[in-house]
C-alpha cells in the first residue's frame, strides 16, 4: 500500500513523496526512523496506477534470481549463528545486496519487523521472494524458538535444490543451443542458397539427383509457406500456453515431461528428490505431516506429483500412513514407499527421507553425467548427416555440370 506524505527533515526543510508500507502506522514509523517530522500522510493509489509511472514499469522487468535468495538465506544463517540481532542482520544484508528489487523488499521487510510484525508474517507479504515453503519454515522456527537452526536447514536445502536444478538445466542448454543454431543455418541455406542453385541446375539442363530435388522442393515449400508456418506456430504456441493453464493441460504436460525417453527419467528423479528433501526439511523443522505434505505439493513443480501429495494429505487426515498413500501410485517407486514405511515404523522418518533424497540426488548426478556424455556424439552424428546431405545435394550436381563441359 502506498502513502503520500509531507514532512520536515531534521534540519527543518520541507519534503514530500510516496512511501510504501503495510499500514499507515508502519508508514509513519518508517518516516520517523528517517528523522522526518510527519506533517500529513494519506493513502494514495495514483502512483501505483499511473501508466507513466517509470518505477512501476521498471519493476516489471526486475526480478530476484533464485541464486540471490540462496545467498540471502545463507547470509542470514551465518549472521544468526553469530548471534547478530534480526534488525542488525537485515541492515547488514541491505547494505551488501546488489539486486535493487531485493534491496527494496528487504528494506520493506526491515520496516515491517521494526513495526512489530513477526518475521514470517512480513516474509509472507513478499511471495515473489519467499515461497510458502520458506515462510512455513520460518514460522516453525519462531514457534519452536529454533530460528537459527531453521535458517541453517533452509540454507542447506536451498543450496542443494539450486545446485540440482542448475545442473539439470545446464545439461540441456548445450544441445538446445546446437540444435537451434543448426536449424537457423539450415533455414538460411534453404531460403537463400538453394533457390540460386536450383536456377543454375535448371539452366544447365542436367539431370538432377533425387536427393537434390527433395532439397529444392523443401526450399520452395519453405519460401512459399514459411510465413504461414510461422503464423501457425505462433497460434499453436498461444493455444498450448492457454491449454497448459487448464487442469487437463497441466496433467497432460506433466505426464509428457516425465514420459520423454531419458529426459523424462531425469525429471522424474528430480521431482522425487525434491519431494523427499522438502518433506525431510519440513519435518525436521517441526512442521506437522499434513502441513508438510500440503506445502511440498505447492512447490514440487509437477501437477502429477502435486495431486499425489494432495491425495496423500486426505488419506493421512483419515488415519493412513504416508507410505500407504504413496504405495497406491505407479509414479512413486515402490522402493520410496517401502523406505518411508520403515521410517514411520521406526520413528526415524526425517532420517529416512534424507537418505532417499541423497540417493535420488546421486542418481540425478549420474544420469546427467551420462546424458552429457551421450548427447555430444549423438549430436555430432545427427548434425554430420544433416550437413552431409545438404552438401551432397549442392556439390554433386555442380560437379556433374562441370564434368559435362
């Protein structure tokens, strides 16, 4: 919420402006901490709604990368271990933060905490930075008096999760870039080079090999219907984007993602690692089983596993164990359900979940390494064949023409 204010500085100079705060009291408190004598203050929506508000438009393009949240959490963990008070810790982090949006949000967080708001409650006001999982863990730390331990748990968890996601993403960047470059070069060849070659071959009157005729035909098709194809692709992208937001669409694409050969297995292991790691972190932080399952469902990142976790919530509420719920679904490996059952029966569920998470994380690492080693030779062979066919289609007819004279 924004407030328009008029005030006097400590030197007696008049000033006015707009301040953002959760309430009028917090806005006044924030101004007073700046040594302002508030003359008048009232809520305003003008600055927020103005289409010419440069700050408003610039915030659209600002974001807080996951890496910055990971670093922020580790910094808070370190400062709390050093027994630095929350307010002082936030001031130190605000001074060291390079991301402008994160700096503003941390300043808001500091104002809200100094205004009497609990840390978890203040963080919940900034969901673009602090997820429900994050807020639930902080609330658990506040209620149990173990905020320092919770921040250590969170920092470790976020670092593991970020490293896992980064490694999987990096493994797919190389083949995506190479394929995109190959498609771009082939398209340019078909649009600009092959038509000139076709004119030369037709004028020479020589017999054109079948593979060259196929390449020339493909070139003519792209030149004649290229714009139509691009328009169709744009319309299809919009349709798929809207369909992906529906319940059926979410399920379809979630199933498709984990069904793709090799890549699907990688993502499935990532989701299983995320589920076990989230549950371990939440249960270790004192969150109840039902609440831990609900929060994990929101952050797992796949609609299939989200629904499995939500169904498990209902079964646990009715008296079943987590392992009983997991064993009903083919997308949950029997080994995971059996290990969870052992943890429930021995009272060491958090330890078992940690072991499962480590197991799946090692499997993901091994699969990514194998995938990277496999992709390179496959790409070399595929690109070599593609380039070879195109070169043969261009050079062999030219060679036949030169030998004919």
